C-alpha cells in the first residue's frame, strides 16, 4: 500500500496498526516513494505447521445437514430477527 505524506500524518495510528498486522506501507511525496513502514522486529512469529496436531478433533457428524430452520437462515429465506429460540 502506498500513501502520501499528508495521509500518513493524518492516519499514522491506523497505518501503524496495519504494519503491526504484517502489511508494509510506502510513504510517497508527489507520487515518488520516499520511505517504507515495516514491522520493527520481524512482525509475528513464523507459522509452524502442525502445532495443533492432536489437539483438535472434528466430530463425525460435522458434515451432517443442518436442521431445516437453521438452513433457511443461511439461505436468506428467514429473518434472523424472528429468533431461533
């Protein structure tokens, strides 16, 4: 993402939040890049595949059809304001 200097000054807190989430922000003057905001210390931890192995299970009926009343909500055929009490 690229922003001009005025936008960077106006939205610095928001831009820093995006940088903390891993995004890199380029700051430009008259359309020419002059600086880049990047995380100071490498951002978040690198992903470690398999960290949840053996800690999570999926029930056998996970793919079972939903009850008709619930399915109608997902299909937009019922108003959630009606409630599922």
